[in-house]
């Protein structure tokens, strides 16, 4: 029996914890001051990170690819090899030139029983004539790559029952020694073809890491690992207990093995995780994480409808609007890529809905995963090939919804605006998206550049679907019919060569997060939580900045510090490949009168030509605390 996600996964759930740390202070009126002269700088140890912090997450948005879901879901069956080939040829001719350069399998995998001597499946399905290597080469000849859907914690029954199959590098351990009798994935649902690996067994680490490296050696750059919630506690929010629980400790251990084996050569996509403990295990070990229920039959209901509230199991939110919003405190450079699942343009009722689908995925920094087939696409390919919209993705756009307070979205749905999104690009320009999720009302949506983004100078606005310049404006606005949206690129003028990067739209890690509980900030808020913590990770803020040439650049920090003394933070400039450009150094922030008092501290930082990631964090050897409003660079 093939496992049908249509039957099992209509809704779901997961867990989140409060992350924003409020800072005490008086409610006096804000007073801006300037700290002079330059900031004292001394050497510092590197910040301790809570995330995998891979080259993939550091580059920003998710990948672009095609997935078989559009065939397999409606048929509830594995895709035949001839259909796979036909879609690859179609992809090569129509989408690869737009950056969709991976063809990825998905689900319906119980029918792949042929394995190597170490128990690793050799093809997507036994009915396929060709193996993984053949298709990796076929795709490479067309300047594309093979993506694979498989969980290294699965052990096929055929390998267990073949006594000749042994663990890679451990010929003394049979594959049968790695499982517990009866411990099947989707017990009594999926046909009992796949066992769950017992990670406590000798040889389990070698099996898991060997599986990951097996795919890497085949040239697979993208691995989708599914049903993680079922492994961790064995429960599904819709159908109850589906298999034996394996426990939090074993789950974290297994993910750490995968992370280690994947390294910087393979992008790890974690699918159906509960995201317990505010996603800490997934953050530490994955690049992408699914934040909503399956795309299923597609259409508007799956994009914006269904359950709107949070639940403490996968999926936390049912639709990507809520999922992206609820997990936006975890997105950004060096943190997590939020995965809104597959795009099925052919399933929507109108072109406006199709644009909204695309605009949302791009604004949130999601992977752009086409799941229409060549037989389904009809006249809808245009929505995937708008070069100006795709450029936001190529530039690494990872936006956030406008925050109204520090209260988590899971506790207060009014704390975020799911219909207004913005994200800053390394060159200082912005991607701004406006949505109307209403089924009946035409509404006007606006983002005010000064109030919401901290851009007092306004910016040049370009409508990316109309391909039209709207000129210098103080806001982006659009009258939107039901289910409609708009997306803009906003380019601020360079004032004396200065570019400002607000912390409220940067990447936050280690407990740092949004707040607006002290007046006097520019834009819609600031980042707090940059203080000593009790965990093993340091709170930090990461900005993606782009400069024209290598050199020393003047940098300014707008901050608050009412600790009663000078505080220090650790500052580092790195490239996306993690090579250090400057630092880590301790930077001093003089004390100010109250938490409502904002100062500007001057300094200098060395940056390399192109993309740099500037990280400001409170390391273990730093002292005090600050709230951070923005940084500015003179270019």
C-alpha cells in the first residue's frame, strides 16, 4: 500500500516557545545622543552559534527546483520513469534557464527495494530501468542536478531480510542488526516496507552518514528528509499514534549525524518536524524547514485558508501565510530557510491568485518549488518566469511580516501582519509585498517607508509585475481585489554614500528578537535580547551588506544602553563561505541615561568586495547589554 499524504496529512501541528526578551527601563521621553569619539575595539573569541549556519542559509533564500508532487499526489502513486523523463526534458527547455536547476523526487517510496550491499536504495522505484547515477548524469548533461527525497533513518525491509547486507565500513554488522522487530515507519499504514533505524545500535551512525554520503557521491546537492515528527514521538496530529516514539534525544542525535555528513556540499531539507523547543534541533542541523501542511490539492485554501491558529505539533500552522509569519523570527542569513511547500500554479482559480502564490514564496525567502507537470501547466508558466521577481530571490531576499509587538504570533495572532511583508537586500534596496487575503473585500494596503522601514528619505519604487517605475515615493501602496497582491523593489537614494540596515529586518539568533517597548527608535522597532544568556548559544543579529570594493568602511550603530556602564558586543564580518574578513572584536557601547535614550556610536569595519555578513552579538566574554536599532555604512 502506498502512503497517501492526501489521506493522512490534511492538517497538522508543532511547538514554539516565547523568544523575545523584554528589557526593563523607565518610560521617559526618548532623547537622541551621539557617542564620540570612535568605539574602542579589542580582540574577541568567536560567537557561539545555535544554528547550522551553512553556506546555504547564509546565502539567503531557498533554491529553485521542480518536484514530482504534481504527478504523484493526484495519482497517489510513484511517478513512472517515462513521466519523470518527460518532465525533466520539459524543465530543461522551459525553466532551467530561469534557475530551476534541480529535479527532485518526492514520497511514494516504499516500492524502492533494490539496495546496495550496504542497504542504500539504488533508484526511486523498482519499476524504473535506470538508477540514481544514470539520472544524475542525464540531468548534468542538461546543466541540472538531481534532488532526492529520502530519510536516512529508513531501512528497507528487503535489506533487513538479506543477510548479505552489511553496514558500510562495518562488515561485522548486518543491516538486520540496526532495527527492532516490528518498529515500522507508518506501522499498518505504509505496508510495513520500511523500518525505523534504531540509533542506539552499534553501526547506526555509520549507516546514516553513509547514506548521506552515498547521495553526495552521486552528485545530489539537495536531500529532502520527511516524516521527522513521526520518528520523534510517533504521533500525527490528525490520526494519532502511527508508530513507536523514538524520543527527543535520539531525534537530536540522528539530526546531528546528518548535519555532520552533509557538510557544506548538501542542502538539508527537514520536512514534517514538530519544531519543539522553538525549533532548536532543526535550527542546529538543517537548512530548510517545512512550516505548513502539505500543498495537497493546491489552490487558495491551501495557500491561505484552513486552520489559522497555532498547535503544538506538526504542522504548527496549516497554511504558508501563517507558517511563514509564525516562524519569521527564525528566518534569515545563517538561521533557517522557511519552506512553504510546493507551488501548483495550475490549481489556482485566477492569475491574481497565482501572483499571490509566487509573491508570498519570494517575499518569505522560501524555496521556489514548481510542482505542476508538463501536462498540467497549461498557460501558467509565466508566473514562474518573471525575471524581476526572480531577481529578488537571486539576491537572497528573506523578508519578514511587519511586527506589531514582541509577543509570539502563536500567542497573539495580532502581533504580526500577515499581509504586509518587507525585506532588505544586501545593496540596501528592499523587496516589499502587499497581500489581500480577504475572500470578499477590496482593500488598500500600504507600507510607509519612514514609519515601517526607517527610510525617512523614501525610495524609488518599481512594480515588478507591471515592470513599471513609479518614481520617488514615501510609501508603497496598492488597492487589492480579493486574493490579489503586489510586489515592489524599493531603492533608497544614497545620502552622502550612506546605507542604513535596520535590525528589525535582519536575522536574529540565540534569543535576540524584535521589540518596540521603548520609544525613540527609527522604523517599526529594534532588536533586544543582546544580553547574557543561560544557554550555549550567544544572542546575535546578522546583516547582509554589499560593498563595491575591499577596504575599511565607516560604520555607525544606533543603540540603547541603560545598564549603568559601558557594554561590549562582539562584531564580525564574514563572507558567505564563513571566511573571516574582520574580527571577531569587542566593540564598546557607552552607557546612556535610560532605555528610551538612543545613541549613535561611530566605528570602522573592514569589508570585502561583494556580499559580507556583519554579525553583532553578545558573546560569553562581553559585558552588559544593548538594544540595537540599526547600523549604517558609508560606501
